């Protein structure tokens, strides 16, 4: 399902570890993680996501982290302290995150979620892409 949505989308980044795509029909910026990314790559991803949000005036974001691998401490800090606040300032109102399959990456996402407890109305976490998309579409 997600691959067909991405197929009909404008690509912002396509690397071995992530695909970032804007689907104007859905009005959702899709971030499909496919593997391990270094801190430098995480920052690059953050910049590219912010660029897409600003250009497309996106208000809804999907983080499909099923294929994500462990996130190091410095990357988690960047996500919590910098990236998330920049996304809110850029106008993102709703973000759905699908938990990773990798147990260590899942723990990283839980740590990020716990650090962002104040954003639970904005950023929801899901066990499947289907549920995340249903929620984003309803917003």
C-alpha cells in the first residue's frame, strides 16, 4: 500500500536508508526508513524533510520507521531537541510514526516518544502503516 502511495509522489530524497516523498493527493509527507543512518545522515534527512515541509506547506507527516535500525544518542538528541521543534515551527500539525521492527530501533523510538510526551496530541505512534495513514487522513 505505501509503495503505491510513494510511487505517485514527488521524491525529495532516495537513499539506501530512507525515501522521502510528498504525496499531494494525500497531503502527506512520507518518510520511509530503510536501514541504518549515521548522525550526519540523520541531520541531512532532517534538513530535507524540513525543506519538503516548507516547499509543499505540509501539515501532515508519516514516519514509517519499520525498516529503521538503532539510533545513536547524538541522533536522538538532535531529533528531540532540534528537529521536532523545527518541524512544529515549519507548520507540521500531525505526525504519525510507525514503530520499527528492529528491537533496538524500537527502543530508540520509545526513548524519543517519552522525551516528546508533550506532543502526544500532535505525534501519534502506531504498530502499522495502515493505522497511521487512517489517523493522518482523518485529521
